[in-house]
C-alpha cells in the first residue's frame, strides 16, 4: 500500500507541475500575441527611419530620418509671406506644400532651401519626406536620444512666423526661437505612416 501511495503522490505532483508549466506556456503565448497586436513603438526602425511619435492606437505616427542633410540650409532664399503657420503635429505636409508652391523648385544647389531639400529626398526607399513643424520638432527633441545623430545646434521647422522669420529648435538645449529665413540651420526630415 505504501508503494501505491508513493506512486499516487508522485503522479499528482508531476501532473500539477506539468499543468503549471502548460499554463505558463499559455500565458507566454498570449503575452507574445498581445505585444504583437500592440502596434509600433517609439524608437522602432521602420519606414526608412526611426519612429518618434505615435497615435494612441500605435498604428500611425511620424518617422525621423536617421541623418541630417550634410549642409545646413536656409529656410528660404527670399522674404515671402507663405502662410505656413501650422505648428501642430501632423501638419508638416501642408506647410511643406505651401512653402514649395510659393518658392518653387530651386534651379541650382546654390539656391536650395530646407523644404526643397526635404521634398526632393529619396532615402531608404521613400520619397515622401518633409520639414517637421514646430511641435513635431519638439517631439523629436524629446526623443533625440532614441533617434540619435543630432548635433547640439539649431534645426529648422516648417512653421513660419511672418514674411521674414520662421521657428527653429536647438537640439542641445530644447530652446525654440525665431530667426530670419536666410539663416542656414540643420535639417532633419520626417515622414508619416
């Protein structure tokens, strides 16, 4: 009878351990599935760059290029009121279109400007790059360590103030300020998904 009791207890212990491991595997599988359905994440290499902004559902957002343009660019080569005043996240395409329509394509490298460079960029299989808005640029600053490669200098936004000035942000200090459009500052393009 002792032998039977021993085997019975042994069987019960093995069965309970086995069930616990099976439950752990089921929990792991469901957690893996839920992480797969959570969507994208900040810092993910995706769509030709690095995601730095996401909507609440984590399905759409903004991607930063992994590099700046080699040379700093002016915002514009002439004083013109363009009405590219949108500062909010998601408005860069609208600002860039207004700027490009007002200033046109540059005829030479010497006449190039920030938006023209962004809209002419073909990088990592994508050609829909924009100069970020003031608020998008600030989101980039908040995630600059995740994006990487920023210099502690001023970067242009696509947000205009008036005919002579536009917004920029210092990626070293976070300061946002205005400057005349002829000044040459760094440019980091973004795209939407």
